[in-house]
C-alpha cells in the first residue's frame, strides 16, 4: 500500500466545522488511525474523535513507570506501509510507552492524519436514525455529527476498572490508576507507596518503582505467572534481517502464528504440533527452557495440549513455579508469589524486568489480601485487621476489557435499544465486528473477535480494511444499511462458546472471561479460535455476498 494521501481529499473539509460526514471513527489508537488513513484514501469524508489530548489510544493514557509493550516492537507495528516499516527504527526489543507514542505521532504526521482528528472530544451518545440510515453522534460538549457509518476503535483494554473500595474518599494521600496516569509523572522518592494489583500493569510498575520509593507494600489477591521480558537495545543484525524479510514475517504472523507474533530467540518460531504428553519430560523441558530463554510472550509458542489438557498444563505450570522459587530469597514470600489453583497461560502471562527480585529488597513487602477485604482509611489501607500507613496508593486493577469502552457510551440502535442493555448478559456480535440491531456500526478489536490472541495492531489493520471494502461496495451498489443477522450472530456466539469451553481458559478468573469485573458475563467476550480461520471468515463476507449480514437501500 502506498502513502500518497491525496491532498485534495485531505483538504476537502474542515474537521472542526464538518458535522455531516461519511464515517465517524471513535478512538485514535493503532486501529483508529489506520482506519482513518484507509477510509480517507478511498475518498470518504471521515472524522476521528478521541477524548484524549493526543493520539495513541491506550498508549496515550498508560504512562505509569515501567510501562512497555510485551510483544516485540518489530512485530507490534503497522504493516500497511512498507516505507514506514523500513524507515522506522525501534531502539529496544520491546518498545517503551514513550517510544510507542512517538511512533504513533510520527504516523499521524507522516500520513497527514491530524486534519481529520478532533482531540479532547469524548463521544457521549450515538443514535441510529432508521429513516435516514445514519448515526447521530453527540459529543460531551454538545456537538452533533451525522455519519453514515460509525467505526468504534475504542480499544479492548481502555476503560479502566476502578473497584470501589470502602473508605476511598477518606484516604488523605494520593491515588493513581495505572490506566490514567498523570502526564507530568509522579515523584515517589522516599514515599510509602501501596500497589493494589499484580497483573501485567502492577508487575511493571512494582518492578520500576521498587528501588525508588521509601517503602512499598504490594497488595496481592492472586499471584500471576510471569517470566523475564529480556528487553534490550534492538540488536542491529536482527532488525536488519527483519526488515529484509518483512513480508514473510507478516505472513507468518497472519497465517501461522498462535497469537499474531512469531519471534522466538530472534527467529521465526515453528509452531509445535506434537503434544507435551506424547514426549519425554526431558524433551518437554528443553522446549520450556528455550521459550524461557527467549523471554516475553514466547512461552505461548507451546504444545497444543497445554491449552486443553490439565495434566499437560501442569507440566508447564510446575516449570514456571520452579523459576519463581529460584528468583525470590525468602521462601515464604516465594510461596505467596507462586500461582496456585488455576492453569498457566490462561490468565495472560506477564513478562517482567526484575519483578520477583524486587521482593528481595528490604523496603518491599508483599501483603496477601486473598480472602480478605481491602478498605481504605485516612492513613492507608486496612486488610485482615491490619492497617498499612501509606502516602500514595496505585490502583493497578486493570480494565473493563472489550466491552467497557463501548457500553460507557449511550449507543442506541434500531427501536431505540441501548447497546449496554442488549449486552447485559454478555456481548453478542457477528464476527466481533457488528451487533444485530445496530446497523452501520463496526467494532475494531471488539468483543467476539480474537483480539487478545491475535496481535491487535494487525487485527485493527485488517478489520479497518474490511470495513473500507464493505463501505465502498455498498456505495457502489447504492446500499445504505448493513446489519448483522441475529441468526448468524447467535451461531457466532454459540461457536465461540464451544471453542472456549473445550479449553482450560474458563478455569481462571481473568479479564478474558470477564471475571475481573463482578457480575460480568463471559459470553461472547473473546473468540478463542484460530486467528487464521477468523481472518478467512471475515475476508469472505464480501465474496459470499454478505453471508450472515443483511443490506438494504434508502427507504422510499
Ligand atoms: O490488569 P489485570 P492489568 N481487590 O486485570 C487486581 C495488558 N497489558 O492492567 O487477579 C484486589 O491483569 C487483580 O487481582 P485478581 C495485558 O493484556 C499489557 O495488569 O483479580 N485486587 C489483578 O492482580 C494485560 O493482561 C502490558 O485477583 C484487585 C490486578 O488487579 C491487560 O492489559 C502492560 C481487585 C488486575 O490485573 C490487563 O493488565 C499492562 C480488587 N477488588 C497491561 N480488582 C504489556 O504490554 C482487581 N484486582 C506489558
């Protein structure tokens, strides 16, 4: 794909004034920016709205100390422009948030996207007008925009989960959430800090600030599995070989990978077809050690049975537990940090930089809050009858994943039905991209898609591409409404449930399963099937004559 944005198209309207457009895109993260680029290049009048003060999506808001991506930079990047792939140089194997934000700003400038972006603009509501087949989009400042289509690129990990702990208002110190970190940063030097949460965000922030604070108390409800990230300056020969072979790396990511990433020990990994239980313990161990040596999410390049057979999974869980013991000096703390009671890899694996070693420092204590209730007091946190005095509390409590950013908007479809209501028993979508009763609204990296298991940058590009193809085809045919058929949606949700129920994923309380939010349903949240199959189904929508969807023209 080229980069020649027609300046005529780009200049055809003033984004601030245009209140009648072909497409409103919500969200200026990876998926939204690419979709803007793609749709505008096709000659459509597009506005992208984002509540943030800059582009970047989740990488704009997540500025907490230690934050970086745990998919390799060479892979966690756009594939749509060969020029961009060749020009951009990542300085580290795993990019920091600052570098990712620089990259996304570079993309916005390089492809002249800003003139179609309205920042500091939160979408409050969208209502579908059944007479005109258009969406009326309303922002929090009262601006109203009419659009033929809405593309919701709102992010699957963007709506922060802030549990309401008793006494929150009474705490006299500072409170921060990892997903909404203050722009200027926070100085923790010499302070007594408490961190609630030990998922990917908590593990990163704890590892980074452990040596900088006066004292750190970590409040852990569930121990996570974590392996070393092994970040380092980008090896130049690796970058060179990647850039020389980008088409093949991308093909592997799309067609043959487990989760949209393929690099292991700086080489494309071959997918294992043998089961862990069909080989000797020594052979198994050699594979686990190899993945551990590579670091990051390489552990997911594993035997197929570890995701479906508890006995196979136990072999990897035991391996990972053993590694934790090697890294923590105090046996009691090591035991508390050792995950028990759920399989490995079925909550997202964490990747750390010195996380376990942080607990070897004298100024860091682990507090087990499992089975207890966290309460905030004016002076700190009380749990199981003991008070911990603190100057600052960091909530690393995660996200209302996949649905939160969508249900936070008052979205009303056919018959005035509200999306939040429709999804009260779990999101129901067709291919994770549309939901019946809400025509002309597309989700990118949405619920019912494989986004947590398929690199979201690539999935966002592909979905943004399919949306563009569908819109342009409809235009050519004089059609104005595209909706998902309920029957097809039901089939998709049923198929998704069958797939996940055949795995070990339901055995853990994870955001994949919606179990991190009290009362949230796991139905339809994530498609756990093969991403390659998913891609084929989506790519076939147009050639099949929109099988599973219904289309119509303007009303007479
Ligand atoms: O959120 P989480 P996250 N009382 O949901 C605890 C991506 N990501 O922001 O496990 C006490 O994983 C909760 O405890 P428990 C990545 O995909 C990527 O860390 O529910 N504790 C858990 O420990 C990741 O998976 C990167 O018992 C409470 C923690 O808070 C996803 O984002 C970096 C609680 C939440 O962990 C989410 O990660 C960061 C309560 N009431 C994030 N409520 C990288 O690329 C919640 N917790 C490296």
